[in-house]
């Protein structure tokens, strides 16, 4: 019996155990996911094989990047058969060839973070997005409160943001997306909002009524919907409260809620989440959600040992 | 040399060591403060003497309530020489006579919480406010996500709210205020916002750009300004970030920032805060800020032992 989640136009059939990993392999947990022009799925994870590629049926195609990525964090697909990988543990961004992970461009110095909150790139950068002209935005991140804008060939053009709660200030800049009109959407995670900027960092709007928005995904079109992975409550004071996530919300281009799924509490059921951290949508509207389940488990269940296996990726097939 | 904090019309001279406690007495920490029409100051603390009263120069007048208040949380001043005390540890609200603390009305059953998130009063209720007709609003709290409205004589009229992040939903309902026009302002702490409702719980607006708004105070007039105590970053991921509080913000009746006090980081300097939890303003505009410094110390400074005498109350004299 298929499990259906979501509501309205955004309803999904859960595809359990979609990814067929080689025997003995594991994601450990998934930082982010991307889908290429052929609907192949790129799973950027924190196991021994940081990049695993699957076809849309979950058949394993290849892996690359072994030993090269200390802590997988963000994925953005380039238009030229490239993928932008952001590694917060290494404080770098790499543009890689889809086929084999060959590094085409590198931003930041691997293993050499800029000073904490210096505003200089990078201190645990988190994600990447491209402008309509191919300029590169980098969200940065855990140890900065900053967005950087680079030319397509990697020259730093400008940066904006500082720590705080006002418009244009950030409290964990966790993910970044763009649309075909050039707007820039920033998941300002611990300010519990998404901020919208023009292409040069001018504040335009914010979306509220969210809980720790963490992963965001938009298709690169005009006025696209936004898929948001929200983290749940992990402070002693609200850990047991229902209805705060972890969950996935789909909102329109003005931030209006269209669909939401996830159980009232964190959990391991197919309908529940632990840490929806990276999202991607394929040409058919099917959704992939990668989760940092390993990291999140002790925050939700401090007294319960981690199970040997925790789900960290699931496919949601859109019901049309 | 006097230390001046704040900006614009809301600038203050810090009065250090204002309260002259009897020898050997301590607040431990201060949950809330109230000021009566004579500008006497009621300090609701978590030490052995839960209510201590001072005149405006800090001279000790009297104490009451010993042994009667398991965990002081909120103060609201009644118009009839009464004070409403909310105790979250005991799950009750008491209307008391100012002079001696005689209990005039009690809501809730001391020591008997309603089931967690049942919506029934109370589970760790937090604060109280009065409507223009004298009806009593109670914010509730840590173990409910609810506002209750009572008749002046204590009959439950209605309740609203549930756990969540949408308008009308709450994530730690921590303080509540009213104004002379009947609007109800709720510090929805872990949703990082203040929500505004009409007197019957109809959602009207929300104020954002805040960090964990915790204590609210408004003078009971038309379109009053709001004094907001904001907690600082309590999660490891943002604990070291500057510019997130703890701090005090003063906003106008639409939530627009007018003045802000506090250093970039939590601390014990006169200009900084640890946990500004309860605020009150006297007839001259002088501000009193009570802090839950004992409770918050380990969250802000993990591994560092509590200093013997953390400041839990400070007076800020308005500069006219």
C-alpha cells in the first residue's frame, strides 16, 4: 500500500529504499542532493564515498570524490554538466565535472578557514547558487554571516551580510537559491526565515512562519516554488513539542505555504524526518530529500543510542 | 562617570548596585519586575524571599511570599493595588495584595499541571495581562502553546493557540501584554516573534527581526511602545556569534525598532546582559530589567563555574 504525503497540487508517493547501494556501502548521512539533465541523482554524503550517483530508479551508477571531501554540505547543479559542491568542514567550494568529479574550479583554500566572523571567505561555507549570468553566490555559513558573489571564473565581486537579526543580517546562513529573474533566496536558519535579495544583495523581503529553514531548492525558472527542509526543535525547552518539524514545506514565490509533510514529531517512520538538509527535484517533479540523520539523532533522542542504520535519503514521487 | 546606553529618545543612565538588599539576602535570579503607582519596585525572584519590594532609590521596604512560590516567572500590575504573579514551577497565577501578598484570587491548582500540550490550563504558565475590562489573559507556556482568557473573577472564558509556527500557533508562549485599545501582544519566544491578537484571539500581525523575545512590557496606554528582553543564542552552532543578544529592544506599536541596549555578546559588564527576562518601567520612564542569569549562565558559558554573585537586576534611568 503506497503512502501518500503532502496536500493540494504537491502530493507525493513515498518510494522506500529507493537507492541501491553497493554491498556494504553507506551514506552515513546525506548533506545534499542534485539531479542532472537526465534525471540522474547525485548524493553528496558523509560516508566513505562522498559522491554516489544513481539513475532515477535508484540503480547505482558510479562514485567519486573519495578522500576529498571532509564534510559534505551543499549541492548546486550547473547548466554545463557541472556540479557545485560546498564542503563546510573543508571551507571550500568546488565546481566538478559530473562524470568523474574532476575539479574545474575551486573557491577557498581547503582546510584553511578565514577567521571566525571576519566576513572574509570562507568559514564553514554551506551552499552555492548561480545567477542568470553564471555568477556564483556562496552562503557562508556557520562561521561567517555572509553571502559572497563571484564571477563565473571565480573572482570575488562583492559580499554582504553580518551577524544579527535585522533584514540583511544573518544567524547561520545555511542554504542559497536563485531564480531565472535573478532574485537570491537565503535560508537564514536560526533567524527562522528565508530572506530575499536582489542580485547585488539589496534586501527585498522575508518569509516567516518557518522553523529553522535549513535546505532550500528552487528550479531555475520564473517565479518558481521553493522546497524547504526545516529542522525540528532540539532545545530542552521545546524538544517534545509537536508541529515544529522536522518537515518539508513547499511555498510559492511569495513564501505562501502550498504543501507540508512530516509527522508531528521527529522519527524514523517513512512519513517522518530527522533532519531534511538537502532537497532536489527532477524533471517529473519527483522530490529527493537528503537528511543529516546521524548528526541530528542525539539532539532529538539524547538518551537513546543511535540505531546502526538510519535512513538519510528518500524519494517522493509526485502524484499528478 | 555615568554609563549611557540606548539611542534616540530612549537613552538611559545605568544605575549600578541599585537594590539595597538586607544583609545576606540574594535574589539568586530575577524572573520579573513590577512598579506600582508610587514607583515602588516589586522584584519577583528565585531566592529564599521570592518577593522583595524597594522604593525608587533602591531602599528595601519589605518582603513576602516566602515558601509560597516554587519558581517565579511573571509579574503584571493590577489597577487596584494588586499584583498578578505567575509561577511556572507551581502552575498557578495569583492576584495578590501589594502590601502583604495576601492572595485575592488564584487560577490553576498549585503543583498540579494539566497534561503536556493538552491545551487545558496550566502547564508551566508564564505571564498574565489584563484587558480594558479587567479580564485576565494567561500565557501558557512551556508545556502548553496557549493563551487563556478569564473573567475578572476567574471564570475561564476562552483559550486559543496550538503548537506550531503559523500565525496563531506558538513555540514557547513566554510573556503577554495588553494596551488600552485591547490588543494582546504575545512573546512567541522560540518562533522569534511577537504576535498581536485582538481581545478574542484573532490574529492581527507579527513582529519579526527579533531573537528569542522573552520578556515584554508595555505601559497601559494607547499605542504604547513595547520593551522587549531578548535571550541570546543558546545553541552551540551560534553561541559565539555576536549581535544576537541577550539584549533589550524598544519598539513602537508596529514593532519598529526605536532603541536597543546590550553588548554584542552575553556578559557581566553593566552594559551587557545574560538573560533579560522581566522588564518594568516607572512613571519617570526609568527601566528595570530582571535577569535569569543563574539559569542561563551554563548555556552561554558552558564549563565555566557560576560566579558567586551574578547581577540579576539593574536600573536604567531615562535621560530626558
